[in-house]
C-alpha cells in the first residue's frame, strides 16, 4: 500500500506537469550483453508496468548502467517500443570524437578544461529508427553520485552551484559552443542523471541538498530546470552523431588487453564472469525447450500444450532475472551470487518440466527425450 501511494503521488505530479517519470527494462539488464529480443521483451514488460500505474506510455528510458552498444541495438530496441529519448555518459560522446581524444578526467576537474556537448543529438540506426540522446554531464552527476555522500549537505550546495555558475560564465554563449548562426539560441543544456536510489538511500542528506539546490537555482534567472521531454518539445535535435563505441558510466575502467572497457565492472578479470556464462547456457536450454514445445503443438492435448507453454514463460522470467546487471556487479556478495545461479537453475528446471510434460502425455520425440535426460543431469550437478 505504501509503494502504491508513493506511485500515485508521482502520477499526480506528472499529470500536473511538474515532473517526468520514465522507466527501464524490467529486470535491469545490460542491453549490450544480451540478444536484442531480450532487450525488447524486458523493455515491453517495463513499459506495460509503467502504463498500469501511470495511465500513459513513457517518453524516455533509462538504459541500465547507461550501457550503450556499438551496434546500435539500444536505438532499435528503444525506437521499436516507441521511446523518444535516452541518456548516455559524457565519456561515450568524447571517446567517439566529439570532440578530441579520450583522456582521464576527474569529477572535480575545472569545467572549462573540457569540451562540452551543448545540446541533445539524434542517433540514427537507419530505416527510420532514431532516438534523441542527451549527453550526461559526468562531472556534476559524478559529484552527486559518488562524492557528496561524504559531506554534509550545505557545502555540497555551494560546490554544485559554483560548478553551474562556472559553466554559465564559460560556456553559455553561442559563439563558444559553435551554435549555428541564424538559429535562436536556447541556452546550454546541462543533463544531470544518476540512479534513482542515490538521493535518500546512498546519500542520506540527499533530499536536503536537493531542496536547497532547487531554491538556489530559482535565484538565477538564466537557469531553467526542465524535464527531458519538455526540452525536446521546444528544442528538438537538429544534428545527428555517430556513437559507434560501447559505453556505460564505468568508462574509466582499464583492461591491459582491450584498453578502456566500459563494461569492466560487470565482466572484469575476476573469475565470476562465469555468472554471465551460466545465464547464457540456461538461456540456450530455454530456447531449445521452447522450440520443442512449439513442435509438439497439435500432437498433444490442448491443455497440455498450454501448461507446457506456461512453464516456458516461467523459464523466461527466470532468464530475465538472471540477466540483471546487479548480480555480477556485486559479485563478492554471496547472496547475490547465489541468486544469479538460482535463477539460471530455475529456468533450466522449468524448461525441462515443460518438455517432460509433453513426453508424459504420450508424445514421442527422441530429441525431447535426450533433452530431458541431459538437462536433468545438468540441473542435478
């Protein structure tokens, strides 16, 4: 009841135009790690839940961990579900050459030492599939997400507003950022984004900081706080860029073989990459079981076919839970490791039960018999 009441408060605020609520693929998967079909199904599940509570479809999506795939599957997945915008980290924009070469930048680097993305862009995957992409200000967002929790709220307010003021002084000018002549200047777009649990969970004084910062922002006539959808409605992108590299917020991790590895926190050199391999193996078994259930349709009683399909759907749900990015990220926590393996094992079990149900009904198929026998040994091990 408490969670429902909170959701309804957010709904009222969104209906009044005070906030924009977005969603994410249901079980928080890294979109680049898994087949495009899985991203579509998980996103659809997240959108369906969103519609149930908010009575509308979301306009924007938070891709878990801001994980971006060089093959543009993010663009295809989001566009095919009617999503208009998402956000990526500054490091991806910079590493793709907009502008300059990749270089290490700390969260507290003076802002005028870095080139700035002044507006959102189109990213186009072809065949009419494109989405608007905001470039996250990684310095401001990183301060909030990783640094301020060590401080009391008041000095964080001062530090943050000093940073915003310095951007206004050094960058909020059309000639500095290369704004096209003759086009009305909308002002610089500063996109600040982080996981929702940052304020109040990881940073207990976060709400005190937020309220004080918003009050200070209102004292600056040149500073306007708007939602992403509001900004895009008034200032749609006019430029298309190529983001043909993988990316995430974990951009600063370095692998001695591949160099910068934005996915290192989820597949680093530790042995627990096996968690990902384990989920992939279980997924392969579910795909095979699903094909066997489809093959048996019409050769078994209709109620048996429906029950087998229901078991396959339960298997897929466990696969999607096994794809959650938190399991490998918190690989050192035994409970998280156990839950990752448990979901993979449960998916295999449901897959085996679905095929076994068909065989028990009298269906004869040598491949199905081998499948059940082999998977029983796998699950038992």
